[in-house]
C-alpha cells in the first residue's frame, strides 16, 4: 500500500470519529484541532501513530488516536457523562469507515483533569485496527 493509501486509512478514521462524536447531544462541536466556533463542551481528535497491520493478501492499518472533550464548570460530572456517550458513539461508528473495515477498537487509557480553574479535560487514547475492503 502506498503512502497516499495509508493516509486514506487515517482520513477515513478521522471522518468517522468526527461524524459519530458530532452527533452527541450536548456537545458544541468536534473536529481535528479545536473547533473555531465552539464553546465548551467541545471535542477534538488527534490521529497519531499509524502502523502496518496487513496480511499476505490484504492491507491493514493499526492507528492510535486521542479523543479530548473539554468543558467548563464546578465539577467534571457533565464531562464524564459526555465521554460515556462518546465511547458508545465510537463503538457504533464501526460501519462508517470509507474503504476500510474496523476490526477492533480498544480504549488504551483515559484521564480527567482540571486544565485551569473551572476548565476540565477528559482524554481517551484508543487503538483502532482496520483492514482494507
């Protein structure tokens, strides 16, 4: 698989994530990088390391990505509820990958922390394994 096709895997994954997370009621936007018009709560994604995960007769990719939700408030309670919805939305988004089949999606680690007073961030790192269709 060429470098251009490799980018297609990451692009297909990013598009599916943005579509799934953007549909969550209560979030004011989702995108790669900070949404320019969104007020908290909003989500961002970062597509990270991409590795070959192919086999003899087919192409595959293993991609690590990060989903970050940010919110304002006295506590992270609303943010944690939104992240639970995001986890469910990602699991349901498996069929939305253009040209790729999602074989597995695993949450690797997650944190919730106060970035500054009244500003919270909930982060999840995932590993997606995909095969070309």
